[in-house]
């Protein structure tokens, strides 16, 4: 038996910037990406209190275009992209026929017949292949722009003040979950008011050949505001505090949106068939045996991915993500628990190195930014 | 630079002998590799440690790492300050970030540990 060698990881186009900032670099989903710079806690706190700059060039950007692009996406995804106004976006998911999750996505409407689907790096190929297959028969084509697109995000309460002087459009005029074309630091860009941190912020999509210009300009402009570069480590703690799922942790092929407490995203009321509809209608009717919930540990310890959740002393669920929340100073986790235990306020326990640590089911998100 | 008066394990614990007791912690190299320490779990006073066996856990934001006993002996004190301030492991690993004080069962075990020069060489290769 021979193992085919793993392909060499793709360096992010900003690798030299990260190395110059002293980042620890890791292979993440086939990409060489920064996991942290000065430290996860410092990066996390800077994003909550000032601003963080993120390299997200590993994400997959799939542009779907054609007179039936919207109809094709409505048949391919659980949401209804034709209902999006121009320049708006929504959170979506792509499922298999059995209702299991292939990925979670953001869908942006760039034009009447032009959409951009942003997929997780680890699933970009899967999503691209599935969409190509599902577009068959529709007057729509898919252009995988993943390698041609650089993506930089600025997130946090100072992000508006940092981006505004660099952009030739007014970022304040972009709605939450909106996107606009313009330029940033003289580079043609699509600026979206989306993110994965629980803060206000922007994601800037540019030609990969010029992404370093945008990174450098935002980094420099952000210094007086307290901006720091933020790696994947703090990206994970930020999204966890914000109660946002991560594919591979909370979501996978064996999980459907209703189990993941994301049933509200599935638009069963939209017209026409879509992949997974029959399975998801049945789940919506019958309910699920398990639900994704938030937990706060009520004794010392940190719940981690894979730790058992105990109900009456018996393993009945699993922790999907857990950390010591830098903002709350409490050990927080997301976990699958049996549906009867999913009610807010229910006490369960997490098994940590053989010990049973009490944990309370709490509402998500753990952290909500002050408005 | 690592303190010259300490002894070290390949797993990055340090030992400082004080009379017939040993103070134990993790090295600056280990603390830096772990990143921000957010949780330390230590054994209760009175527990008997066996050399090389795990005696506790140190957790950073991202990772969980076992702690290995550099020497055998009974725990005579544990650093309770780490309960509320685990970050002391990062900020002062050889001082305020100490973890245990152990009554040495076999002082000769200390002689088998790495000296500062050997430990520096180990981390230089890492």
C-alpha cells in the first residue's frame, strides 16, 4: 500500500508580511497561514477593544454568473439567493441529499445575475465541485476565483475609522451583511460588512496580486487606533465567543442544520426543489435527537473539542469547541446534547480527564458587542 | 538564557533543589511554545509523584499539555496563585510561576536531569 504524498501547502500571498511580524505559521486546510503573532489573548482583546487585521486569503471565492444564477443557487443551497437585494449577503449552507452539511457559506449578490459564494478553505474544492454539478442544466457558470482573490478583514470597534480614509466609498453606507465595489488604498476592491468575530468590521476582497498593498495600508492606518494583526488562533476564540459555528468542529457531513441549531437558515418556504429538501423537511417535522448548545462550566476546568458531555453521569453528548473565554473569563464551550437537555438553564457535566465538571446550558452567543 | 542553578527535563520542566526539597515548574521555552496559559491543574499536597509520570496539566488558549514529574516524591506545596493567575507561568516561569514543591524521594534523580547548558542545546535544536 502506498500513501499518495500530501500536496505541498499553498503559502498565503501575505506570508512574508506574517513572517516579518513574527507570526507562527501553520499548515491549515492546505494553506500556510499565521496562527498567532504576539499571542492569542492580546490579539483577541485588541479585536474586541480596538481592531484586528486578518489575512483570510485561504477562503474560497466562487462566483456564479448567468441569467439563471440565482435560480441555480436556490436549487443548490438551503437559502434563497434570488431574494437578496443587490449588494446584500446572507449566511447559507450547502447540504447533501440526506440533509448533511457540506459547508456553511456566505452568499453575496454582486449583480442581478452575479453572486459570490464564500466557502471555508477546507471545503472550497468540495463546494466548487458540488456547485458545478448542481449548476448543470441552468444558464449559469461557476468561476472559482479562490486562488485569484486575496481577502483581508479588519474587525473591531475601530475598523470603520481605520478603513474610511483609505476607501473611495463610504464604509458607513454599507449595511451589515452588505457589499459594495470601490477601491481601498487605490486597489479595486469589494468591501463587505461581514466577519467572524462578533464585532463590526469589513472584509476586503481584492486581486491576489495586490493584496499586500491593502494589507500594508490597513496595517499602517490602524496603528494609531491600536490595530494588531490577528492569527487563526484568536479568530477561533473570537468566533466561539460570538457563538458562530466552525465547520469541522460544530458542523460536518453527518450533521444537519437543525441539529446545529441553524434551522432558521433553511428556507423550506422557498419555491422549487433544492438539494436536501426532502430530508430537511422530514427533520423539521420530526425534530432532532440532539442539539448544539452553548455551555458555561460552573467549576474549574476547560472543556475541549471531543470531551464527553455527561447526563446523569452517562456520556450523552460531545463538546465541539471549548476555551477559556478571554472576554468573559469563564470556560465556555459549544456541545451537542440530547434535545431534552438543550433547554437554557439545564445542568449537564463535561468529562475532563476523568472528572465530571458541572456545566450549564446558556444562550448563544456568549458575547454580544455593546451597541 | 536559562538559570544556571536549575536542572531540566526533555519535557521542559525545571527543578530547583532547596535542601531536601525540589521546586518544580515549566521552562520559559515551554511557556512560550504553549502561548498564553489560561489554566493549570496541580496535584493536592500530600500526593506522591513518581518520576516521569504525569502530575498535572497546563492549558493555553489552544492546547492542553501534560506535566511530567521530573523527580519522585511527596508534594509539600502547590502554587495556589496559579488558580487565579495562570498567566504567571508566562510572565515569570522560574519565579512566581512555580508549580510544586516536592520532598525528594531520591536526590540522585536530580543528577540524571539536564544541566542548563544541555537544556539550552536541546531547545536550540528544537
